């Protein structure tokens, strides 16, 4: 699965969740299909997301760039450590 195409599709459909707090909230409610983490995602955030993703059976991909790159890829003027697709 090419997650970059999935991100673009989610942006068009309005199903992209950006930001650690929003992603964690939806992850705990088991409402996510895929989580994309920046390569430089802080370790504490990474561990929390991996834990809840395992519980909910949500797939995780690592973005091949920094949080700044991920934010720009998603069309935002700010870094994003984590984004997810509903």
C-alpha cells in the first residue's frame, strides 16, 4: 500500500487527522485505518501510538521525512509528527 497516495486521497475526502492529540483520541476510539508517523517523531509519542495501535489493530507507517516534511506534504505550514486516516 502506498501511504502517500492514501494521504492525498484522505486530504481530498476530508478524512485526514493531523496532530498527536487528535490522532490519540481517535485511535483510542478505534476510528482510524492507518497512522503515519514522521521519521523524527518523539520517542514518547511513538511508544504511546504503537501501544494503542496494537490494541486496536491499526496499521502504522513511517514517513520517510521529518515532521516538517510531513506537514508540508499534507499541505500545512507547520510540522506534523503524526497524521492518520479515518
